[in-house]
C-alpha cells in the first residue's frame, strides 16, 4: 500500500507546476530549494511515478504529473474550505478573506470599502490581490482567492455570480472638443472618433464596446493604455475621447485636468459590478 502524500508535498508540487522554476517555487513556499526538491523526490517515490521530465531545459510535467497537479489543487482547495467551515462555526468574518479585484475598480471603490469593513468588523482581515479578470479566475479556481469583485459578465464555470450595482459609463472629452457641449451625446457620436480604450486583456474594453454597440471598425484607436489614469492624461492632451466609469469620475480621476465627463443620451450605457465565488465555498453567507 502506497504511503499517503502530505499536504505540504502537494503544495510544493502545485506551486512548482505554477512557477515552472525550482528557485521561484521554493521562495513562494518559504523553504530552501533543496527542501522543496527533496519533497518532490519523496512524493514521486511514495506515488511510484515520475511527475516531471528530468533533463529537460524547461520544467515539464509528465502526463500523470499534470493529472496529479490538478487533483492536488482540488485537495488543497477542499482542505481550505474545510478549515473555513470550522472557523465560521465560531463567528462570521473570523478568518482572513482573500479578495481579488480588477484594476478598473480597485483604486476607486476599495478605499471606501475598506472604511466600511474596518468600521463594522474591526477584527476582520481582508487580503486584496489586484489583477486582470483572467488571472483572478485562475487564482480563484486554485483556491488562492476566496472571492472576486469584478465587472460582469465574465465567462467562468463552477462559480456563483452576484450582481451588486451598475457603473455608468461617461463620455470624457478634452475641453473645446467638438463633443464637449451641454447637450447629451448619443453613442452614435463615437463612430469615426479617435476613441481611447484600455489594451486587450482589460474587460472594460469589451464592456465599453458592448454597451455602446460598437465594433473595432467603427472608430479609430490611435493608441491603447494599461490604466485609466493614463487614458485620462491622453484625453487631456488631445489624443481623443474615452468612456470613463462613473466610479472613477466620482473618485476624482479627472481632478486638475482639462477633461469633462457627461452622461450619454442612451440609458443602460454601463457595466455590471458584482461578486464571484466558487460554488463549493463555505463562505457564501459572508459574501
């Protein structure tokens, strides 16, 4: 009968599979590289299989190694949920919650959120990771995050989605621009314009196009940016116009800039903001 692997060994393996580098994986696990390497060798000995290809320049998993990694992720995730169930039996918000949040929400909503959390639950510890939606979903599935705060819809399996509120999209133009006027503009006015959007990978880009019913061929895209702050500065410099989330506007992202923002004529030019968590999570009531 084979020995049963330890959770520590399974964690070593999953982190190594993620990092694809012994040194980085050891650092992430807070152990020496020799300790991590010995743990992997012992795991292979216990299971009686080779989990990775030896001699390859890159760290490659064997087919059975890839299967073991996926099952290990599920085991570690379930153990984490088991611990959460026990902690929640004492009182809610009694353990650390790991929240993933996208960059087009984090700086504008998070400060106010943290104020409320601290006021109502002074002993509650909230760990925050900011990243793009795609990576956050990977981290959620791995069990590295408990819940996500992001813009919806976003495709995902095995999750619960809860809509919270709509975030209106405002037309932001430099002062003196042909669209800068007191009369509300239609989304049709964006056709043929120099429209500044976030680069591929940011879900706000797709939400803007969907909300305004625009195709990539309907406008000019002189450049793309990685943050809303950069886009605002480009608009201020006359490079074009953009669609700005209301929460960013209300947080003062246009302060000290010659950029004006106004609602569009159509209703429902917005993005949905909501929560997402695993269907198996024991913390649904808290979420």
